[in-house]
C-alpha cells in the first residue's frame, strides 16, 4: 500500500506538471484516459447483469458509449483557450453517462461504478479541491439514483453494497485531495527555494547568480526585438572606510537604503541586482543611452540627498555618495559579457574622476 501511495503521488506530480507546462500533451494524456474509460464501460456492459438491454441491446449500449466518447473527444480537441473548463464540463457528462450505464446494467449489480474513479482522479489532478468535491457528490447522488431506480425492491445486502460504494467514491475524493494538498505544498516549497536561490537576503534584490542566468536571455531579447539593453553598475563611494569606521550593522543599513532607492527609481521591467559587496547592477531594456543615464543620475542624486543618522553616543549624521558606469548592448559591443566589462571600466573612470558621478563607456572610448 505504501508503494502504491508513493506511485500515485509521483503520478499526480508528473500529471500536474504536464497540465501546467504542456497543454497539448495533456490533451493526448486525457485522450488515452478516455480510451480506458470507454473500454471499461464497454466491458461492464457485457459482464454486468444487463437489466434493460438484452441480446443486441448490449451492443447498442456499447455503440452509444462509443458515440458519446467520440463526441466528447472532439469537443475537447476543439476547445481553445480554456481546456480545463471544457474538461470539467465533459467530466460531469461522463459521470451522468456512467450512472446511466449502471442503471442499464443492473444498478447495484453493475461493475460500472469503478469508472467514477478515473473521472474523479482526472478532475482532482487538474483542479482545486472544490470541483473535485462537487464531482464526487454528483457521482454519489447519480449513482444512488441509478441503483435505486434500476431495482424495484432492494434488500438490506443491496443497501450495504450501495453505501459501501458511495463510501469508496468519497474515500477516493479524500485521497485525491490529500495528494493535491501535498503537491501544492511541494510546489510552494519549490517556489520559495527557487526565489531564495536567486535573491540577495539582505537587500531583496536579485543576486549575481540570477544575473549570470539572465544575461544571455537579455541579449536574445535585444537581438529579436532590435531594442537595446543598458547595463548600469553602481559602487557606493568609500564604503569600506564607512564599514570599518561604523561597523557592519550600519554598513548593512546603508546597503538596504541604497537598494530601496534603486527600487523606487526604476520600472517593473528593469532588473536590479546586488552584484557583490557594495556593487549594484541594473539591467534596463528598451531605453536609449541618454534616458538610461538619466535613470542613473536620478539614483545617484537620491543617495546624495540622504543623511544617514548613526544612532550611537554621538548621533552623527553621514552623507554618502555613489558612482556609476554605463554601457549598452549592442551599441558598445555585440558580446553582452563584454558590455558588462565596459560598464565596469566606465565605473572605474567615474571613481578616478572624483566619484559621485555617472560615466558612460562611450565617454572613455572617444565616441562622443
């Protein structure tokens, strides 16, 4: 049972990923499951104690199910935009058809109820708990009606069998919901771990690892769209001296302050990164170099205006500044890694020329 539970959990995780990432593959996956449902339904129509249909009637019942299966598959294949919603609608018709099968093949004596398990499983894989619970209730109610209507007189044994099968339906629902909850917990944990892996803990900005992953993507975007990508590198002036003089606590507060200034002065599409130590980097798409420089100047002047109050015995206030180097892809180089180096060179020139300034790479490369 434990192995079966692990198998089901693994199956549900894989199926959930298929749904989220590969809609067309999932349609094929559902097609195969629907083939299983059809096959089980046809087998049940032959093996159960047929009450309404006899002789060729069994083949007619099988033909009806085949026609329904064909129409449902065509409907799902044609559905565009909201495949999940279409599948939920079809699933309710599936449940109604299975209840009809049970009614036609002996009610409580029919094996057709097992097909409910496939349908509830499919709904549970794709949806939040509410649709799964609703489908289970619908299945239990329609199956009970089919069993009661198919037999004019039911003995105590039949009622016990009916109750047990309804219990099976809700037990499966509970199992699917438990697996669904575990999947969601796993996904949330994975998202948190993924975010932590690419986020700087102190400032909340992206870290250097994320920058290295993102750099090639930005180059591809620029090549495809024909729009530039600007790289701005900031370095807080005299940060080491500040850190050594006032301690790491105030040093961290300064880094947090500058990170907040960056966040307030960029667009949502821009990517701020803590590049390392007191260095920060921003990837800015679509803007010309002059506009990108204005962004850098705005950030520089915002820090310059801040007075950092050092809450100690002296209550001293300190003004800090920042220098910035700017380079642009593909204007300065067709190699985006080289553009990063050029921005770093421009930053070095800003430090050499008195700090608290913004320098563009074309200024040191005699392009102006």
